[in-house]
C-alpha cells in the first residue's frame, strides 16, 4: 500500500481518545464476560477452553486488525467502497442458503471451528457504499432518484439478512436513515417513521380496550385522531397556511366529539367509522387543494394521511400473519398484552431481577448469583448488560453507559471536523450504528425495547461482532487521521 499520506507525525494525528475509549470498553466487556460465563469451581479464567479465555483471543486479534487498518492508505476505502459492498452482498446472499441452522438462523458461516456472521461485516461495507454514493459529484438527496439510490444501498443488505431469518441484525441498518436526515433528507420522512411506530404501539396495545361502554376501540380511536392532528400540523408547517389546519381540526375533531356523544347517550356504535369518513374527507380536501394550487406539498401530505390509515389497519395483519410466532409473542410481552414469565418474557424478567439485585455498588466481580447460576439465557452475549448491573451495580452500569455516550459524542465531533463529505458521512454512519446497538440492547435487557437479539458493542462474547465493530470504527479513525493531508484525503 502506498503511504504517501503518512508523514513523520502521522501517529500524532490518530485520535487516541477514541482508541482509549475502545480499549476501556473492551476491557470492561472482558470483565463482564468473565462474570457471565464463570462457573463455580473453575480455576483459570484465562484458559482457552473458557469463553473468557477465548475472548482474549478475539480482543487481541481485534486490536491487531485495528492497527493494520490504521497503516493502510485512506484512499483505499474510497476507491474500493463499491467493491467491498458488492463482495459483502454476495456473501450475505450466499449465507441465505447456508445449511447450518444455529438457533433458527441461517446467518452464520461455519468454517471448521470458526463461525462468522457476515451481517456484522455488512455494516461497515454499507456505510462505505453509502458514503461513497452521497459524496459523489452532483448527488442531491433532495432529488427522488438520488434518494431512492441511497435507500437501495441500505435496503438490499437488509433483505438478504431478513432472508437469513436474522430480523434483529437487519433492523440495525435502519439507523442509516439518521445519516440521511443529517445530510438533508426531509424531516417529514423521519417524522413519518416515528408516527408509524406510535400507530403500531398504541393501536396494538389498546385494540381490545373499549371506550366508555361503546363498541369503539380505544386503540383505533386514538390512532385515527392522531392521523387527523398530524395531517393538520403538516399542512400548517409545509404549506404555510393558517386557515386550512384550523378547518381540518375543527371539522374532524368536532364531528368526532358529536359522534362520541351520540354513541354514549343515544345509540352505541363504533365512532371509528365516522373518523374514517372524516379522514376520507380530509384526503379529498388535500387532493382538491393540490390540483388547485399545484403545490406538491399537498400530494405528499395526502400520501402521509392515506398511508397512515393503510399502515395502521395492516399492522394487525402483519403482527398475526407475517411475523414469526416468537416475534409476535415478544411484542405482546413488551406491550404488556401477555406476561409469559416462563416463556417469551423469561429472559427479560430474569435480567431485570439480576440488574435489580446489584443495587448501588453491585455484588462484586464473580459474585453475581443470578448469572453464576445461569438463570439468564444468553447472559454472555445479547444479555451481557445484566451481568454489569448485577456485579457492578448502578455505579458500574452508569459508568458503562457514560463511556458509550462519550464514544458516540466523540465520533460525532470527529465527523463534523472532516474536510470531505465522504469522511463526514461515514463518521455519522459509525456513530449511528453504535447508538442503535447500545440503545436497543440496553433497552432490551431492561424490558424497554423488543428482544431482537443484537450484541452490545465490545461487550457481547464473539469474534464476528467484535471484529465487525473494530473494522467499522478503525476505518473512520484512519480517515480522520488523514484528514489534514490533501494528497491522502478523500476528495
């Protein structure tokens, strides 16, 4: 590799603060794996026959891999972004037909004693391809053609991973939409995604709850009301009209209130039928205004309103007919529709007990009872954070979260100082991936998010995730180290 962008002071350009956080998190992670995998009577936690011993191998190889990446030419990642992406896509597609079924998933490649999960490496490949595309000359995310191309870069590996029955890993790729938003994607698209989540949660959770002794479902009533309110707000924001939002809210909510009073005091009936008629009237009103004024904003808001209703009424079908049974049960448990402490809710229930038993300062290294007696399944992989809570307590858990926060904020700061678009976009991709993993994994262990089975960076046992996160991080550190040298920078 040519090293023209490495003057004598190259190593002074490397961000050692990020590397220190990386080493600190891995060290804390190894301590947690020791606690999670330790069995009473074991004398050597460094033996290769133990998970703690093997994790040392993964940590050592990861550090070596990181410094090899730092020695490479920065131009390599820009030049071969699409090649790396294409190779990983082929690997992800081939893994779908992998005959090895591990815990119901076909996402692992087994090569002798070595098991690799290509989905973990697809993250940095997708980030590189996305950065390459969005930094190309003439790219404008405001153009639908360019936006569709960026979405395709994200969704193609997602589809391959879903085909491997690894839905949790596929959802990680949605975090790249935060990067698109940072680079100019309309906020309405991000708002639409958040609204869909609200519709799904509220609608499913309160679907069977009836309002005021009428046949009106609370879930459907609230969601349709939100659709009307959100639509009026979007008209106010994107068309700069003040009278039209008031008309939409006044007529729709007024009609709903009258219908509800009639249903309560005269003849009980399902008020959501009136709300659906109101939504239809709003859609016609938006269409007519769009045709009259020829403003595209009206058609986009019309799509939002109609899409919201269609999505909500299809959510129940997706939950009961598309999702796998174990996924459906996990969502029901999360939403409080089922308890199932002996089944789908067992992992979360036991992890909550383990974390709660740690108290303020924890029980101490290797002294956790819930984890030593193996009450928590996957306690050294997806549920590793419960070991932190039990042995290190609130203080240790808060310390780990603060270290992750420092890492993510540091990555965002480094991304902002990049002189080239490629480096900035890739940096935000890295920060977004770490943010998603930490938020979902910790929330999963605490019972705040669905159990989708994604690792906690640098903590969960295994080589694939550790190598994947290391490559993801150190590519950015290499790009950042070469930011001041025009001959080695990304143009």
